C-alpha cells in the first residue's frame, strides 16, 4: 500500500450552521457543533479512507497531544504531534450559510510554531507522496519547514492553496515562488483567481500551468478540470444537495492523490475526486 506524509494544520472547529440568513447586530437561529478540523489534518483522514497509509505531522497544545494522537489513530492515521507549552491547539469558527457556503474565523495557535525538529525522519524517508496546504506558508516558521521539506522530498509534492484571502495577503508571486517544485496544485476557482489575477478559466489554466506540471482546479457545482501544459481534462459535478462545503476540497484532493498513487490516469483521478468532493458537501463538518 502506498504511504503519504501530510504536514500542516490541526484545528478544533466550532461549526455554526445557520437556519436563516445571518442577522448582523441581532440574532439568527443556528445549529452549533464541535468537530476536529484543520485542512491538512482533514486531508490526512480522507486520504486514509481512500486507501493510502498516512503519516501526519503537526503541532498542538501540549495538553492535547495524547488525546489527538489517539483520535488520529482511531481514524487510521499515524500522527506525529509536537506539543507546544505556550500556544494552544488552533481553533476555528466556521459559519455555514443556508446555501452551504462557509466563512471562517481562525486562531492558528500552535500551528504557527511548527519547527524543523517536529518532522520525524522516519516519516519523511518512507513517504511516496508529500501533501502541504497554503496555511503552512502564511507565517515564517511553518513556511521554512514546508519549503525545506519540498527541497528534501524525492517523491511528488502536492499543495492545496487553502483559501483566497490569505493568498492575497501573502501575495501571489510570493506563494508561487515558495511552492516552486510542487508536482500538483489543487486550487479552487477563487484561489486560482487570486493566484492569477483573473477570473477567466482559460487564463487561469494557462498561467498556473506555466508554474506547475499539473494543476487541478475545483469549480464547485461546475465540476473540476485538470491541466498539464496544453492538455486539459474536465469532469462534471454530480447533483447533490449541499449542506456544508467545509472539507470538500480536502476530500477532493485526497481522492485524486489516492487514485494517482494507485496508478490511475488523470481522467480517472479527476472523476474520482469530483465524486468524493460532492459527497463531502452532503454532511456537516470537514471529515468523513
């Protein structure tokens, strides 16, 4: 069985599912639940469900190490969690609108203190794939770790940009430079626009394909497309009733990577990814 190394964010999510439009300065009825989260952590769990062995590396509050390590083990993920004595585990509030669209309020906590010593050589040496998210590139300490891993990694590296607003704050050119060498980029339509400065899909494809060997763009209800140089593939999205889009991109990317590690061609990988991403929107929360 192939094995992947996933490095990045671990979050504790509070999900607020609105039953009606948000009423600024007033009240709105909602369902509120707590779930484990973090884009990289969720990707790791989805990847295990897709049939890949996974080592996950992250940093959490010291009091949460044992509990979260066991929680990952229960999901089939081998977790290497560094404990931080000063910073808590990252926390996030996700506000999910009746349409299924979501917005985040984030306190990254211990995630931004990830250090080179947190990366176990054993996990790096046995990895057939490395996956990173854009959140690891936001701040200098985890960015240095991510870039060093990319330089050292012999196997393919994939990067999910994470979110459009942080990309704009980092600057498109900086992010493109920091992730140079990645084999696959997994942006959604908003992230592709942030990285290229254009909303036109054709220009997004052309510009991003000049930086990465393979670009896989998630376009929500419009499906998804992949581009490698001049070659393009596309897949429609199945019709589903979306409840919460949190984690759909992670499920999509995990299914694609799992299929690729299994030797499937790009068209088959894309079809599998679209189905997984759509299915993930039919439940509340970012994990299986």
